[in-house]
């Protein structure tokens, strides 16, 4: 049963469904940054998408220069280029390094003070 006092549930009801701020491309880019040797199936599972969708996204990101794929034995190793800029014109003055830093900081790092 929904709690009418819960703003998350009330907001979801108002908007007609759930949505998120990050795209699947951003999620896969973050997964690569967190674990450059991750398998596509693991990245896809953590991002909540199919392995095929993750493969297409990795191809997009590689073609656009956001990451480079290198074969190491039977596995792929990915390298993210943090100097690339966000793609939308409204955010194009920002590099992806800020996004990466925001979402790849270790949870166990305690703020000082």
C-alpha cells in the first residue's frame, strides 16, 4: 500500500512512472570507470540493462572517443578519457571528469571535519 506522506511515492504517482537523471550511456561509462576490466554482462547487470544494450553503448562511447577498448588475453580492458566534454550543448562546457569524480568516489572515504 502506498504511503501518501512519502514524497518519493507521491512524485512517482504525479509523473506517471519512474525516471532517472542518468542515461544508460552515463551508467555504462561510470561502470567502466569503476572497473576497467569488467565484463559486459556484469556492467549490464549493474546498470539494469541487457548485455546487448551495454555492447551497443560501449560501441557508441568508443566511437565518440569517450573510451578505448584494448584486448588483454581473452578479456577487454577499457580506458576512459576524462577530458572529453559532455555531449549536450547545455553542458558542453563541462568535462566528464566531474561526473566521474562525483560517482566514482569511494563510499568509505570520510569527509574531514
